[in-house]
């Protein structure tokens, strides 16, 4: 399974980002950050790869101070986008 993982170091930003994606009509989940990408809060937002443009647009137009990185998960590997 391929997906995007948007990693945050703060729960508030992760939750707000999740709610924005839902309001835009994208499927999203709040998930624990995988150990390979361990961050202090351990929370990320997972969504489908076709949401990449919406993800980039939201990140560019809103201030998420605790945003860390976006990863594409493919064939068991995380690739930073």
C-alpha cells in the first residue's frame, strides 16, 4: 500500500491539518508516527498519494509551526518529498 505521511511534532497542528484535509474531501487518518521516523509527539496524518497537491497547498498557505516533513511510503520505504 502506498500513502503520504505528514509528520508533525505537535498534536494541535496534526489535528488541525487532518481536519482541513477532511474538509477538502480527502480521506485522512491520524496515526502514530512510525519508529523509523520517530518524532517527539508520535502523531502524523496519513492520506492517499493523490492528495499531494492539496497537502502542499495547505502547508504553503497556513502556518503549521510543528510541521516536520512529508513522506511517500512505497514498497516498505519512506521517501521524503
